[in-house]
C-alpha cells in the first residue's frame, strides 16, 4: 500500500537550482521518496503536514563526526590539538567498551537528528575490537539516522584482525543498497601513522568500492605533505574525502580538485585546537566546494547551523583582515549565506557519494527533510532566506523526516526512550571518567 505525506504551505528552500525557492510551496512524499514539489499539489489521499510559517529545507549533512565522544561532551572545550590527542585518543579512548560506543553513537545520532542533521558520517576511530564495530553500527541503526559508518583504526599499529574485520563488517551490515546505512573507511592517514597503513586502508577501500575519509593538513602534522605524497604515488581520486586541509598548500588543494576529491571542513574545532586557519577560501579558490562537519562534541556544540555561522565568520574575518592590511576594504563579501547552506546540504551529500539520493528537495530523491519554525523570536520575520537558515538553531527544528519517516514532530523526538538512554549514558560517562582527571 502506498504511503503519502503532503507537506503543505511552507517556504520551500529546495537547494535545487531548477526548482529554486518557493515562497509558498508543497512537497509530496510517496513511500519515502519526494514525488513532487510545486506551489500547490492537489492531493486528497495523503497525510497532511501543515508547514505554514515554516522553512522546508533538505536534511543537513555532517560529513565527519566522532560520535563515540557524545558521552564525554565538553571535556575538550579548553584543549589544544596536542592535549586532545594525548587525553582523548591515548588515555580515554582505550577505556571505551563496546557498550560505551553503542550508547554514545545512539545518543550522538539522536542529537544530530534533533538539530536537523539527517545524514552523518560517523568517523569511528574507536574500533578497538570487532565488538566495538558491531555496537557502533547498532547504535546508528537504532537511531533512525541516515549514516555513513567510517570504520576506523584507533591508533597505529593496525591489529592483525583489522583487515579481515573491515571486510566482515562491510559484508554483514552494508550489503543492502537501499539501506539508510552505508560503509566507508576512516583512515588515520600518513599524518597520524605510518604511510604503509594509510596505503593499506586505501587499497582496502578501493577493493570494497567505498569512500575513504582521512585527516590531512592538520596543524604541524601537515608538514609531512601527505596529499603531495599520495599524488606522487598516483593514488588521489574522487573516492577520497580530505578532512580539515588547514595547512595543505594551495598546490595540494589543486591536486585534490583536479582528482575529483572532496573536502570536509570543521572551522570551529580547527580554530579552537590549532589545526591552522580554516581553509574555506583557499579550498574554493582551488575549484572545490567543501562540505561541513562538527568533528567532536567533546570540544564544540553539535549544531551544523553553528558550523555554517562559524564558516561564514571565519572566512569573512580573514578576507576582511587581508583587505584592511592592504589599506583597502572589500567591495563585497566573498562568501554568502547561500554558499554555506549548500555546503551543509548538497555538497555534504556529494562528498559522501549520496547526492543522487539526498541533499536537495528534488523529485526522485529520498525525503530527508527538515521544517524550521520561523515564528519563534529568533527567526521572526524571514527577510533573507539563506541567512535565516544559517541563523537557526536546534530550537527551530520542529520536524525531521528521514526517507519519509517522521522522527521529530512538534519539536519533540519520536521513537526513543530518552530518559532511559540518559541513564545509560550517565553510567557510561561515570565509568569512563572514574579515577581520571582533566
């Protein structure tokens, strides 16, 4: 039996250049797929969702987040990158049990959905045992989010079971083409470990025909010029997602662009921890459009709206600084609100290889949608639609749909027993931090 939902009377921000923006529009969902977008759709046999005074937006896409840190949020808020590596990765990381990973992934994914993120790449460099991988996937599956699970080695050296388990997890959980969950490899890369291990990861990703995401250009570690090394080996390609890129050279960014690669930026964490100044403008000058990511809620808040604002502020601040240092002022801004909305939607989908399914409100794509309440004081009235989206926050996210299924309604999350989950997360946090001090 066909299931239909009609979202009616909303301000439709499609992020599809052929559809554009509809000041008053309808979106018809049929069996989880967007079937029509128009000013008015005459349908009588559908569930009606009244979107009057709501922005209807494609679900946001976060292309790099370490969900396993959700239970220890905020503890890295005053850490440098060096402190983060020492305290989080080397000291706290080994304490995580498979169950700790499960509850953190479940909570982190629910948090993302609550804030309008319908797709996330879980950069899971906490797979200390095969059971850690199983429980991370279970948390994602139970949350209802669309996710790319990035299987990650926690630190060098790789375990002797690592390669076989990557294949096991990919084949066991990710064989269905229509699943909400897809598979990738999250590689520490040559800046955080031996280049030989990075090459093993890349070979494995290409054997499995999946994306590989890797950190590059991270602070002083970027001096190893990992992108240049991969370029010399002839290994760059459109299946790679390069995270951060702060200290990549302009030549390396051009190498990424010429190879069809993708970039994920996390400006708030990058500025806080000392990765280097966000590379947004240089990435775009190289011919790339980056995607955006929160990175770690242990250091910053989990809102991609905040990441959009941080991206705008950092790049505008830098360009204005350069102009003033020349004794000039900019005739116009070099990055717009509409630019970062695209980064948080269609460019994120493109980076993850999902742009044929999500990222815009386009007939034929999956119905991953967000309704923003613009009657709340912080968004009333809407005078500049892209700016209104960037200035929104989780409180404005009234409804969320993933593949047509509503997971948030009336500003409240559905499906989950949140009080029970909070208790499990509290117990996990207490165990992790027992006899440990900042």
